[in-house]
């Protein structure tokens, strides 16, 4: 197989998978080194962008997934005949921001920064799959430590946490 | 003439304070606690007037502000002690406000990103029927085989009838609970330890199973026997309770 064919195979696997799949998985299927997979994926991502394809490959935390290009969303919504689902509230975004920048973080930490109770919002963010329990703190009560998920990265167009826009002070 | 005042929804006391500070057009560091406290309390009164429920967090902040204000007004009695005791409450509040503001700004940047990237649509995984997900049926299955299987199944339950008669005959209970109780009393006297499962092993009649079970409950409630189960779902060992006299 030449490179174009390998890329074709990966594209078709991504289509069938629907869900994100890891570089490791792709490497196992194609009997390729993970590093080469990553290199090839980068090339594919660039290629999809360059050709302004309707689909793009979304990378988040070493996983890859097919998605439509956000630039074309207006037309998709016209087709669906519906506006997009309601976005997150200000309170949820604040909470999410605190978890994203400070993770791993306990609910108490989030509450002390925001100055209000956050039980409901944290549960909602967990249910929406944007944050998750990552560990337990080794203090009395063993409080849950929260962190963001891969879905969070994809939802905000980030490939890794390093891409979070810097927190600006004043 | 009535008019409507639109109050912004504040995400908490810190949010409200930030709003007041930005309205006063001063830097957070240079804020005058005296002025801001007044405005803050005014705002709470306004909220009360408009029947907006004030969360307890807002009241805690009001108390904090008043505390800071009083600290500023009242000269310190023991200044050197104060320093060790606790950090300057005003400085503490300013640090909190600055910290909160950072995340509030980060949240608005996230909001922009979300608005853009929520325009991506994903696809559900393909639903693929594989050999594993197919029902386990061999190709040479026939009606005869199924019938065979059914008959075998019915035969394994002795006493069960293939056909239910349309007319039911109401019979007297072959054994009454009382009879069974007496029988079991005798049985428990002769045998020291009896397995719960074992007692039902030889009983195939449904009514008799029920009667036996009821009889056992009866004996248990009369303190005639005691039962013990070592592991959950394990066998229950029953034995006659040794009477104390």
C-alpha cells in the first residue's frame, strides 16, 4: 500500500468507528509504529483542512475522530431545520474554566474561587461528560478530584490541555 | 406608569462585587471598601425589593465587607498581634476578586470557543452485525428439533402437565400446615442439623413446597428451631433450639 492508500484505510476506519480512536489502535490495525501513525495523522489533518473538506479529523489527547467542519455548520443547521442545542450557561462555563485550569481540583476549591455552591453545576458537567472524577484526594473524607475529559477538549477545539488559552492576570 | 428594571443575574457575591467595581471604574486593588460596601448593601436591598431570593452567600459577603469596613474604621488595639493572627481581610478579598476575575475572563473565552466548535457534528458508530452478535441458531434448525427440545424441557419437571385442563378441580389441601409442623417437629428432634435446601430436595409438589415453607416459618416464630447462614445465598442450616427449661 502506498501512503495515499494507508490514509484511505484510516479514513474509512474513522468513518466506521464514529467514536474517537487512539493512535495506538490505528497502529495495531495497520501494523505501524505509533509515531508514524501520528505523523501520518498530522498530514491527513492538514490535507483535510487544505482541501476545505466537509469532514475534518479532530485530534484530542492522541485520539482521532471524524467531524464536520464548523465553518459549514450554518448549512447543516439549515438542513436539520433547527438551531443548535443550548450552550452552557455562564455559571457552568465559569466552573468548567476553574476545573480546566486548576485540575485536578475538588468541588470545595471550585466553590471557594466562585464564592457559591457548585454541586448542581458540577453534577451537570459530569453528566454531560465534560469533566470527570480523576482521583481522590488523600485527606479526610477523600474528596473527589475533578479533571476535564477528551470531550471537553473536542468541544472547545483543543487538541490537548496545553492549548488552553493562557490565564491572564488583570 | 410602571417601568421595568432589569437586574443582571449575578453568579454570586464575587460576581456582583466585580460588577460594582467595574461600574465605579476603579482597579480592584484601589477599591474603597467603604463605598463598595454601601453599594453592595444597596444592591441587596434592591434585590429584596424585587423579590429576588438572596442566597446565603450574598449575606456572608455582606458580613465580610462590614467586617473589613469596621477594621478600617476602628484603630487597631494590638497591631503587632493582629499581623500574626490573620491576613489583612481586605487584601484577602482583593486576592479572591482578582482570582475570580481571571476565571470569569477565561470562561468568556471558552464561551466563544464553544460557540464556534459546537458547530461540529459527529457520527454515531456503525452498527455492525457480526457473527458474535447474531443469534446462536444453527442453520439445520427445524420445527421438529424445537419441539423435541420443548418436550425434553417439560419432561424434566415431573408432575408438570403438558396441557392445562380447562376445568379445575378444587381439592382439599393434601397436607395442612399443622400436619407439616408436627411432622417437622418430629424430624428436627431426630436430626440435629438440617439443610434448608436438603429439606426441599425430595418435594416436587408445588403445594407441598409452600406448606413446608410455611411450616418452617411457623417453627421459627415459635422459637422451636434456629437458623444460620454462613455465606450470602449459601445454604441455611437449621437445628432445634435447645430449650432452657
